[in-house]
């Protein structure tokens, strides 16, 4: 970054002061919390996260340094739950991503389904999008998730949200736009699966393995006897 666009030292100092102010406000909100999901605490948390992010960016741009802590952004956190304490109905929203890594395997599986259905003249299994329609029409999503490799698919990220409702919807009411109008404040719980988490675990495991290997190498070195010069 050139000097012309670098933040000034005064701007970095002001950002640091903003973090201190936001930190005091967050502590005060926590001390005055009215319940487990106090919106004032949530708002103060987001303000602290935003101030910390600005300071971190300016600190890096000006001094090539970073802060020793990381606060998740407001967009990564759900707001406090404000739905009914005893929901009369619920909705389960599921998204699973896949990559088509073996199209021929996918086509072959779809062709088997078509052959078993004795659907003469059917050509849907000859294209990838047609094969996907056949397989997802034949098998439940959970079965495809458990057998995805058989269908030439590779799992990506997935998420499951459970949302509370005051009453059940009318049949066919939301089918045209099933994922519109989801209120984050009515999300009872959510479960995310991502390769990002696996990568973090793998990195930790790799470090542990490296440490173990180094310790074993040191033990082996200690067990070695010096060679006799006359041998």
C-alpha cells in the first residue's frame, strides 16, 4: 500500500479509542442485561465487533500489525431469539451443496433407475441435469447424502435451521418461495457442516503429528550408540 492511501497515525489512534469506548459499552450492557437474549447486549456486541474490525484493518494498513484477538462479525451471528417460548409449529430449512465430480457415475445410476422403471423411450438420464432430476426424484435427500459417492457427487457445505412458528401454515402457502421471509430471530437452533471446520481440525492434527514425530526422532537419537572408530 502506498503512503498516499495509508491511514494516519491519528486515525489509528482514534480507532483504538473507539474500541475502548465500545468495550466499555459492551461491559455496561452485560452488567445491566435483562435476560439471556438481551437485545442491548447483542447491539453492544455488534458495535464492539465493528470497532475492532476497523481498528484491526487500520493497524495493519499503517503498521503492518494485527490484533491478538478475533471477534466474529455481526453477519456471522444470529440475533437473539424472540419467538414463542412454546412454539406450536416449526419449519426445518436444509441446504446441502454438492459438486458433480464423476458425471459418468451419475448418468449410470440414473440410467439404472430408468431401466428399472421400464420407461421406454426415456432420455432424461442422458444429460447431467436430467440424471439429477431422476435421482433426486427417486431417492430421499438423506439417502443421497449418505450415498453421495455412489452417485458421483462430492459433499460441500451444509446447514440446517430450525425455526419456530406461532401456527402451522396452510397447505401450499409457501411452496412458490419456500426460503423467503425467514426471520433470524425465530431460529431456535442451527447446525453447520463445512470443510472449513475440517481443515482447522486437520491443521491442528498435523501440528500434533509433527510434534510427535519430532519427539520420536529425538528419542531415537538418544538411543543410538556412538560408532566405534575401529569398526
